[in-house]
C-alpha cells in the first residue's frame, strides 16, 4: 500500500527481490544489529537489500509507515496527548560523519544523540538526530516541529502537559513550551522520585520517555550508529518507532 508498483519489463528477465523479503531482511538487520555484509545469504544479497533500503529511504517509506501505525493506534486506543514527555539519549558513532560529535563523557570518541517526544504511554511521536554534544534544550523547538502526525489543538478542557528533566530548565524553553500551548513540568529525578514514594498511586509521567529509549535500544542496530548519512540512520529509527507503536496495539 505504501510502495509504488514495480514497472513491467516487456523484455522479461530475472524478477527483482520481492518487497516482503527485502523488508524482512532490513528488519532482521535492525533487530540483530549485524552489519550489511554479514546478512545471511538466505535473506538475500546484502547489496540488493541495501539498494532497496536506500531507495525506500529516499521515498520516505519508513516515516510513512511510522505515521500509518500512529494513526492506527490513535484510532484503536487513542494517543495520550494530555501527558507528553521529552528526553534525549546518546549512542556511539565510530565512523563519525553527519550529525555526530564528541561524546560528553569521553571527548575522544564520536557519538550521536536522538531526541524523542512521546505521548503519555510512551508511544514515540517525534525523533530528531543530532550530535552527541548537542544540549537537549536547544532541540526543543525542532522536536516539537517534527511531530509525525497532526497534533490536536490544546483547549481549557483538554490541557496538554509536557514533562522534561532538569536539562530543559531554561527560561527560553519555558517560553517556547508556553507558545506551543503546553503546560511545562520540569523536575529533576530526585523530585519526581520523592513524590512517587510519598503519594499512593502516583504515576510517574516523565519516565515513560526513558522507557521508550529502552525499547529502542532493544533494536541492536540502534545501539551503535554505523550509517554515515543521517537519513539512513533516521530511517532505522523510524522503522523501530513503527514496530514499537504496532506492538503496543
């Protein structure tokens, strides 16, 4: 449904690898974390699968798939726009290249960071990839501007809260969040932990985004970034977001 049909070959010839087989091979790489050249021959020639992957990246297939899964989830369960959460997570990037930078904990090594916005249940709504040394609060606007599906307009009865950690505690972030119609909740880990202990039945709101990062890390290909081009790495993240969303259905 999301893919254009293959053009007919009136002169015949060997048929191309099926989209189903190519997609499964790409999913296998995402889950297992192997590099392209290590792809088992039974799943297809690595160069053929890689060519198909890059073609789909150019078409925006994986973003469209993620968006489609969000619409299905919203239709069946309803996205929790009332409590949203934002946070970033770093991964290694040995090859460097686009959107990578010195790892703050080890300046000699390159890294990349993904900034994620989720709904109240941890469903990913937006992802932005930057260098590892990029501060989270500087990407707040970029993340909010790249929500995959249309965000409903907040009202007095349907308030939208945005939970963030202490790294976002800057006046410019609070002003920006207010302009977007959010109610900001910026607390440190200690403050949220103490409330959780003192209030019976208290539900942590910000930690859902950290759980989402944990879900993403289970896709082993995302633990270390081997893609030199940002769009190729982002496409794997988009595929992981689509899988996370569909699993929650």
